[in-house]
C-alpha cells in the first residue's frame, strides 16, 4: 500500500504507511530498514518536513555511508535547513562516491558554491572549483568560476585558456555572453 501511495504521489498517505512498515520490521533487517527510511526521507522531503527527512536520511547514512541517493537527498535537506557546512561536506563526499566524472565535477561545483556564497570561504571554494575542473575540464559552471579565479590572481594566460575552452560549446558561449566573464576573457586574450 505504501508503494501504491508513493507511485500516486500521495505523500501523506505514503509517509503514514512507511512509518507503519518501519515499526513492523525486525531490528536485524538492516537493509530493509534503510530502504524504508530512505523512502521515508524522500517522502518527508517532498512534504517539506525537513527535520524528519534529515532524521531518516542520517540514520540511513549511519548504516550505509555509500548510498548515493540518500547522500544527495541529505545534502539537499541540509541546504534547505541552512546547514551549509554539513551540505558542503556531503557534496564533497558525493564527488568521491560518483563514478561518472561529470557528476563528480558537478558535486564539487555545488560544494564550491556553498563555500563561496553561504560560507564566504573563497579559498576552499576555489579549491573545490579547481578539483571540479580536474574531474571534468568541460563543465561550464566551473569554468566560469575559474575565469574569475585566474583573473583575481592575475593569471591572464589561464583566463584566456579557460575562455577558449568555453568557446568550444554552445553552453560556454552563452555563459560568456551572459556573464561579465566574457569581458574578462576578451581582455585577457
């Protein structure tokens, strides 16, 4: 019944049934408990019940820290709760968990943005952006941040090099046109 409610996106009903399932599972059924808690965390997140989502997802990760979906949901939950240091740490963990370099680059970019915007830690943010670029040298949001990083350091050759990389894709060209970074790249070249 919980799966049916979940499939029909009846989140209150799904939460109620999943809570009952959780109560009925034996303590040694760790994997089933974790699966149920993860689903419950997702439902609570969809309902905007962030504290409850956090509680369930943290319990899942305490048992199985390698669960990518639970880590993603918890990172999002932490961001929504304003727990920025915790969210940044989880995006860093996700970068290590992902096997796809593009996903790892995006996770490090998100970590960098949290560090830059929410925590004001530009040094650690730039480190995350540099590591993101190492994983996927074509990830446009990171490349935009690197233009600014290299400009601030006076490394104009690197600004021009990153600008050339941005010009290779439509997304990169559009980003240069929309951002002030296009002017910086032109000045560096």
